[in-house]
């Protein structure tokens, strides 16, 4: 199975200053995301959302707030004809040391085996070095979305399996060229 793993905040939807998209007012889609995701599906890729969401379930970020936004996001995707094969969410903080927080692969380890992922035909798209490192850890090529918040480390910039692009549609174009 060909899979495109997609980060959520910063790749599919816009990042926010406080780092928590916990209200519908903060939910804004990246330009070209619907068109791009439809193109990937039409090309035979399954879509898997993989997201770190710091501290869901805490007093500052209750599950109800996350679920309200996540449900609206998935409903909008469905309305646009886009279905995700799976959605994988890590609710832990970086200091928790869990095995499911990107760049660790715990969120998708079983999925990769169960669906017989074809690493040579699969990709990761994200806006942070940890997304690219996650892609490397699961053995797929990665597309880094350039942005003002995060830079791609020099070692990753020189990796022939990592591509830097300006937009989500550029990422889709790179994937479809392969």
C-alpha cells in the first residue's frame, strides 16, 4: 500500500501562536490542501494523519476542545471528498518520553505491518524536523514545508530522501513526480 503520512498543524492546517488549535475560530486550512489531498487519493495513495498534540487532556487543553476541532476538520475533509485511512494522535508532552511522539514510530508501527506499507512508494509531509526524522525512521521519503517557525536541520537538508518545498501543493507535486 502506498501511504502519504501527513502532519496536521502546519501541514494541513495553519499553526497558531499559542500552539493549541483548541477552538473552531483557530481552525484554518493551508492553501491548496483539499485539491492536493484529492490528487493524492486519485493517484492511489492512502492518507494517514500523524500528529503530536502536546498535553491533550490537561486542564489547559481538554479532550473536548481538541475533539471539537478534530471532528470539524475531518467533517470538512469528508465534504471535500477526502477520507483518511487512519488518524494517529500522540497526546504526550515531549518530556514524557513516550514511544508514540514523532519522531518515534510507535503511533504507526502496527499500521505499517498490518496494511503492508510499501516504503519505496510512501511519503511523509510536515513542517518540522521531527516530521522529517519520523519519515526517516519509518523508511519513507519526506517533504518539508518551508515555514517561518521551524527550519530543517543541515543534516536533513543534505539528505537525498528529503525535499524542501514552499507549499502544500508543491509537496503534492513532488510526490506525484515519483
